[in-house]
C-alpha cells in the first residue's frame, strides 16, 4: 500500500484556517451578490438593497440568540422521527443480514482474509450509514414543508438557525448511535471470523516432521524450496480455508552467548565446533499471519501445539524517510534512479553491477530522522519493512531470489570533523511485491571512519546511541547484490516500523473517518433541503458524494498549470475530447485551427477550471476514508485524523450558514 | 366597501419594535395591518394571483375577531402574513407591537392551523411536551401544563396513542392544545370548526369564548358563517383579496327597519290583537309567529338528553311536538 505524505496538524491548521476564511468570505460575497440579483428581480434594484441589508442585519441576532434548549428540543424530535420512521432500524437490519450471512461468501482460501473481512465491514458500514444519513436529511424538512407540519414550529419562537441545527444534531445523534453499534458488531465479527488455530497434520510431535534436503534446500516431499536453515518440515490441518507449513530450523549460536530461552525449541545440540544449535519449530506465515508454536518437552517426545493466529490485527506505525536519493554506477546522485523503462512511475531502480564491472556505486539511500529508542518496542531489534520490485535483465534461476543488501550509516552534523559509523552489509533475499520485514539487530557489527576516510575502529555498535546518535538521524543504504539485476524501491516502500498502535484504537479511527463523512452528508442534506425538494436533494447530494469520493481522480483529470491551462498527456479538455471522439481524431495531432478550435479551447479552459474549483468545493471523502489503512494494517496518523475532523467542522459550519440563509429567506407557506 | 377603517398610526420606516420606537403605539391594538398586500408570482416573477389587496385593519385587545370570506378571499393569506409564514408584497403587518416576521413575538401567540398539522409519529403527551420545550417554560411547569391541557381538551384516555390514530376531532383538539401551551395573549385560529361534528363545534366555540373571558385576543378565520356569528365580537369580510365590510357583529347584522318582539306564555287569542295594534301604528309585513330555534341547539339538546336518559326518545323540542307539525305561521300583508 502506498501511503501518501501529509503535514502535521499544527503546520496545517493556520494556512487551512486562512483558506477557510477566504472561501467563507468569497462565498459570502457571492451569496450577497446572488441574493441581490434575486431581490432586484422581485422588488426592483433599490428595494433590493434594503431587503438584502435586512436579511444580513437579522442574521446577527438570530445567531446570537440561538437557544441551545430549542436546538436540543428539535434534535429530540429529529431522533424520534428517525427511530419511528424505522429508517435506522431498517439500516441496522440490512447490516445485520450482511454480517450474519456475509461470511458464507468470504475467505475462500485467500492468503489475506483479514483484508476481505475488514474491507467488507467498513465498506458495508460506510455505504449504509451514508445512505441512511442522506435519506433522513433529504426527506425530513421537505416533508415537513409539504405536510405543513413546519407551520406549528415556525409560529413558535424558533429561529431558522435552531431548525437547521436541531435537524443536524438530531440526525447526527441517531447516526452516531447506529455507527457505534455497527462498529462494535463489526469489530466482534472480524475478530471472531479470523480467530482460529491449527493442529499438525498427523502426530502433534516430532514424528509428524520429515527431513528436508539440506544441500539443495528443497523439500523431499514436494520438491519446493525451503528456508536456508530448515532441517525438517511438516504441515498443519486446513482451518479457515488454509494451512501452514511448519519447519524445524537450525539456530546456531556461540557457546559464550547466553542460552536462548524460547518456547519453540524442540532440541538443543552441542556441535563439534563448540557452538550450540537450537532446533526451533517455526510456523511459516500465510499472508500476514502466523501462529505461535509452543513445545512442551524436548526431543522426539516433545508435544507441539499451535496457538491462535497472530499478525492479523496490526496497526503498523511507519516511520518514513525524509529523503530518498539514488546513485548510479558512478556514484552520481539523482532522484529517479536507473532507468529500466516504464516499469513504475513511483519507484527508482538500483543496479547490481555488470559481469565486466562487478563493483558498483549504485545504491538508494534513505534518510531517517527522529530515530530514538523509545519509538521501538523491541529492545533486541528494529524492524524495517520493505516492499521492493525486481527487474531482471536476465532470467537466471527464476526460483532463486535476487539478493539485496542493507547498510546503516550515521549522519554527523559536521562531517568534516566528526567520525562516522558505517555498518557491515546485511544481505537478504528479496521477496517481490510483498511486504518484507527485516529485523535489524540493535547491536550491529561495523566500523568507525574518520572524516578523511581512514578506519578508526571496528566492532559492534548500538543502532540508537552510536549510529543515530544525538541528532537522531540514520542513513539506510539499499544496494543490489546480484549482477545485471535491478531492485526498484520508492520513498514509501521502506520504513522503520515503530511501536504498533493498539488495533482497537486504529479501528475506532477508521470509524471516526466514516463518522466525519456521515456528518458532512447530514449537514449537506439538511442544507440542501432548505430550498430543494427531496428528489433534488438526493440527486445533488449523491452527485456531491461521487465527486467527493473521486476527488483525486478529478483533480488529476482537471489539473491545470499556473496559467490555468490543462496539463495532460493529450486529448485536451472535455469539449475537445468530445470533438475528437466524434470526428475520430487521435490525441497525437492538433485539431484543425479555426473558429471551432478557438471556441472549444476557450470553453474547455472555463470547464476545466470549474472542475478544479468543484473538487475543492465538494468535500473530499477520500481524505476521510481510512479504510485502506485498516485493510492493509497501517495506523491512521493522528494528524490526518485531526485534519479530517477540522475539515468536517468547516464544512458543517459553511453548510449551516447556507441552510440558515436559505430557510430564512424562504416563504414557508408558499 | 370598507365601513370602518383602522385608526392606526402613521407607519414608520423602521419595521422593528414599534412599541419602543413608535410613540404612537397603542398597546390595546394587538394586530395592525397597514396597506397589506400579497401578490403570488411564478418562478419568473410574473404576477399570478393578487391574494390580498391593500388591507387595513386593526384587532383590539380582548376581542374575538373574525375574518370571513368565501374560498380564495384571502383569509388564510392574511393569517399567514400575520404569522410571518409569508412575506408581504406591500404594506406591513404589526403583531403585538412587533413586525410580523419577528420571531420574538411568537412567544406570546398561539396558532391553530387549518388542518392541525402535527407530527403523526408523536403521541399527545409528546406533542405538547415538544412544543412546550420551544418556549421558555420551566420543566416542572411545562409538565403540569401538558397534563392540564390534555384534560382540558378531553384527551386523557388517548394521550399515549400516536396522532396518526386520532380522529379528525381529536386532532383538532390536540391542535388547539398546542396553540395554548404557552398561555398566549393572542390566538390565531384558522378554520377552527372545520370538519368538526356539532358537539365538537360547540365545544370549540365554548373554548373560544372562554379564552376571551380570560382576557385573551382571538382571531379566527372561517367560511362557516353561523359559527362566526355565534362567537365573534367584530368581523371583517373579505372577497377576492379586498376588504368589503368590517365592524361589530351585532351592529352589522341589525336590521334597522324592522322590530322584533318576543314574549312567553302569550295565548293564540292575543295574536290578532297584537296584529291590529301594530297595523294601527302603521306597521307593515306583520308576522306573528313562534320563533325557531337553531338546528344546532336542537341537536345538542337531543344529545344531552340521550346521555342523561339512554334508550329513551328525546322529548325536548322548544317548538312543540315534531310529529304533529310546526306551529301555524300566520301572515298578513
């Protein structure tokens, strides 16, 4: 998953507030102008000034004297309406049916069932609550006006602000209660569906394992590759549509090292060379999960049990680099890496040298900041997550993975006078297109180098105290160790994995995102319903929703330069595209110069800029949709959440003003 | 033709709180319409209907004022303009010293719409509680008032049922209750007896009279003339948006050219003598006859007696035995 970068809330707030005020002011001016036009049409140009001034003058006491008590009374009415019209009940019933029977059709042997389950509950919840919010808000006020029940309300000392706010508050409360219930049920549903265990196929002991070929590192049963240090293998039963492979691996340690204490050791052997070999039972992961192995006893009589699944419910906190720089074979820096053709727009490639020149300075360097110990929970190692792609210039042994190398360096503030720590290169096999987690030991073997490049010392150094040091900066260098092969990586493809957030908190944040969307939808529906009938409110709100969910795509489609001209790869704006489709002209040639071309160009200029403006006026639901984070197991950043909440409040404020002025200037009994 | 014009003061330019800024404001004038005009236009601004044409009228404190007229005469439009549900095309409406569009005046008024437009998914208690919350009434007082009003309108047994299950009469009664929830000074009733049976109509009229006796001002609009005649002190008659007549009911209905004499226990033999006496003094078109009661009174008496003596046929009839025919009418030219 590609995680976009976003600013800190404290950095975003002030410019965001200024932008909001600018939009509000522009909206106010436009509103006044439009109001004047309508009033002039009805009352004449001179009287219109008075009418507009009166509306504005009355707005101040209306807002100032808005009574919270009356707002709450109207909100209570809205809640009762939502409950007694059974909209909330039917929505919940549909959700319950989905949850009860949905699991029948999910799973299906996929490696990542958690993504399917989480996506299902989030998508289902989102669609249902947004639709419910739309139905409630679109029909309530128009029905009141059509049935004239609003007469008995507006003839009480009730202000337009109170009517608008009361409706919004009431439906928001009903929607929030339902969302909380759906969230709890969803969480329980996902947890119940994914929680499972396995047993070993055959005996629950060493007898179930068969030896592997330790020379070719292949299974003697299936012929497939096994881990480099695997000695034996077995399989588990099929549960939740999958099974795991088990391996007994050899973990060799020096005799001087403290004895390894782990529940998965089945045998301890003292080798002839004096080293201690710990034979450990490993459950290989399927997708993102595995099982903890517990071995009771030792040797052939040991009892092996597998625990419940671990790894499904993750909320990774990625610490991304602040800079990614590529270097070519000659060591020249650039931002794009070696060109291997149009493989990826996002990734740059690092080459592994050639047969003629095995030595290469080609590498990718990631600069990390804020690297300090308290951000990483495990004291023994720091996980680095990598998602790499491989470009093979020759096929070679397709089953043999390309080898990459990681190296760590300190970044001294004064490189001319301060020494530098450089680690040894840690080689590992790449696993293309999947997320690899590499445990970087806290103590790394390396050397200290003087500013002139001379060796000062060699030894094992601490990753935080020595490499990151006081400035908490760390340079991670990725290189390709296979000649004539290339490794591709992007800025978000490598991150240090900080302490995982609590999954329940991350799940809650996902639902807060849905809640923000619901609040905007309700505010939009209520505001539109102050001057439109129910069908038009539905249509308009759905249109806004579609624009909101596709904001990124629309902005890219209507991307303009500083002069307002379209930036795209050919084909022009909407009108030009239409002309090309009709006249069957390809995008490589310009349209025939003439009056038509000029008109099309001018109109397209207008349309494209309007499209751009529209994407900023419509709420960006994509910005509030955190489902991807939950589905792929990443923590939603608190800054992003705060920004989303602030944007939601801004929209509600603006829509409340719109609703107030429309209701205030409307003749209820007309 | 207008026979009574309003004595309103000069309208000021400021449409705000006239009681503060207008030195001529008279607190005894509860409603004042000055040249009030309403023209309905279509979407393009073209004139469709001139619903009200330069209406001038006053409603005084403590009276029952009736707005009469056939369908489409502008009665409901006038009420809606006074309530701020519509904006005037010209002129202005002042209610309790405030501009009609000022929300603050609604603290002191109650409104019963034509069809008691209420929320069908609420029950009676909830309905009155909801409307009560819209006023500045302490919770304890509000709760007491809700129960009092439910008893007043006779809906004690049905107070927990949703309004969608109510009959027309019950709906009107709860509608009246919500109009009185804030103990208003001014009550506007739009067709209050419309759709009610004679019993319900009588109850409604009694209620209106009671409100007047409590010092409240009532404005009602109706096309049921008999009901208006029974309760109203002053009336205005509208036709096609124009005010045609306005004044006290008794003075408007008085037929000045005729004399009516009523007496009880007068034998038949006295009729001829009376006729001759009147003729001697030059009276013409003499009718000496038993007066007629109203059908409403007859109906109500029968219902009352039936409740008191179920199963027995009513014997009360002020005009005598209905089976034997009516009393003879004797006319002379």
